[in-house]
């Protein structure tokens, strides 16, 4: 029986959210109405402890690409959204 793939760890998730937040806040400081897709490599470990690097795409909401509508994250075969209130959080509030 094939082994189920390991999930994205909290460490990788935190790094992806931090990238998205920094990109978003930089655009906000520049008073940008919208931002292009951010495509970058993120390294860390999976839930099972395996080191990995993955290409991550952080895209504006495809229906309404304005900064205030939140973003979609695509990493390998996983897709999830980062809501606008998460992007507005201060980096100082993170543990």
C-alpha cells in the first residue's frame, strides 16, 4: 500500500503566510491597488520531518484582484486562502 503524502507543516505554513503578509503590506505601503502573482521557493520540513522545498504561488483573488479581497495560495497539489484580516496582522503578534 502506498504511503500517504505528508502534510504541509506548521513551519512551512507560517513561512508562506509571512511571505504573503510581507508582500501584501509592501503593496499597501506603496498604495498599490493590486499586486501580481508572487512565485517563490519555500524550504522547510513536512509534518513527518522530511526536509522539502516547494514552489509556492500566492495569487490575488481571481474574481476581484484588489488587495482587500484576500489571496489564494497554491503549493504543490494543495490550495488554500489567506483572508484579508490575516494579511493585515502585525508581524509583532506572531509567536
